[in-house]
C-alpha cells in the first residue's frame, strides 16, 4: 500500500473532521461563475515522506509526473515567469497578454545576489553550498519577496525550501533532506502535485551533488478543501490504496541544468480513475 495515499487520506479526514469553515467570511477566491469559494481548512499541516522508502505519488488518482516536473523545472531551472515556456496551461488564469505572471516564482529564482563567493541566484547558491558546505544550516530559498509582491499576479504559495544534509552511520554518501514551506494549498487540486514535484527536485539535487535522498517534509500553513471539492475528496479517500510505483531518474545527468521532464518516470504506476472537470478557484 502506498504510504503517500495513507498520508493523503489521513490529512483529508482530519481537515473534514477537525477543520474550520470560512463560509460567511470575506474571502478573496471565487469560482468562475463569480460565487465566493469557501473552504474547510486546517492550520499547520505537516506531512513527512521518506524518499528512500517510496516515491510519494498517490494511486487514488493519477498525478501527472512529467507535467509536475515540467512546472518545477520552469521555476527552478528555467527561472521563467512566462507561461509560454510551460508545456501545460495551469498558470494561464494568472498570465497577462504577454504570458507573464509578473515578478513571481521563476523571476525571483533568477535574481542574482552578491555573496562572499560571488554573484549567484538562489538555485545556484543551493547547489554551491550542497557541494562545498553541505552541513551548513543556511541552505535555503525564499521567493516571498515583499518588495515585489505588488508586481506578482499571484503571491507565491510554495515559497521556501530549506535543505539539510545528514551523515548516516556506515554510509560514505551524505543524505539530502528538505522542507517545503507553503502558505496555502488547495488540497484536491495541488497537494500531491506539489509533493511530487518537490520530491523530484530533491532527487535531482541529490544526484547532481552525489548524495542519497532522505526525508521530504511538507509544511502547509493553510491546508484547505474548497466547498465544491468536498464530494470529490470524499470519493477519493474512500478508494483502496494501491502499491506504490518505483521512481526512475536518468542516472546519466550530473548537471541540474541538463534535466528535462523526460528524465523522470514511474514504473508500475497503477491508479484509480481520474476525477474529471475539477473546478479551480481563482
């Protein structure tokens, strides 16, 4: 049985049972028909995934691994803020007529900063430290730049990664662990999508830095289920989890900037049917 499925089911049950409703509040999100998009939410959800034991892609429905990886690389590798550089349309609602989402996500990753070691952007700084100072407690990224918020078409949801390296007894290779901090998450539309793409990122960084993967910890400040998603969530978590697939990452790639969406796959990935026509609150 997939551990990722169990974590997802337990989280959803906790939100539905113990969460609080925003109905009646003045909320920003709305449905395409203009109706306010209310939620049931839980504050401070923390989920832990051991990437050594299992790749955390759920089987309750299919998660599109290559599309999730493509979006992650759009931010972390291309450092783009233009939807025309994506192979999907998930960001179209927030793009202007040129395709830009403003000074958000990849734009922030691409800004170079002055360090003692020279000018680097946040991604290159992470890779530099993992290779040269792996036991540092300062290996992190943060794209929630208050100075530029007014020029972002959507404030960053997944905004910070913190990396931490450990040395396991009896192992020559170091182990790469990471925490993703997320201010807000639409559980149905995005939970496993984010878990998958940042797990792929940890695998990629571990490989190019000659490390083993360790734990991926996902911290969500506001984990919510939208009112119109409740029936779909109840259907999902009533399903029986299937065995977890095996993750494959192209072992030939040693440079983070050489990875593509085609360098990842899951073998033996059996899932329950997809839930179609999920409305996304805007």
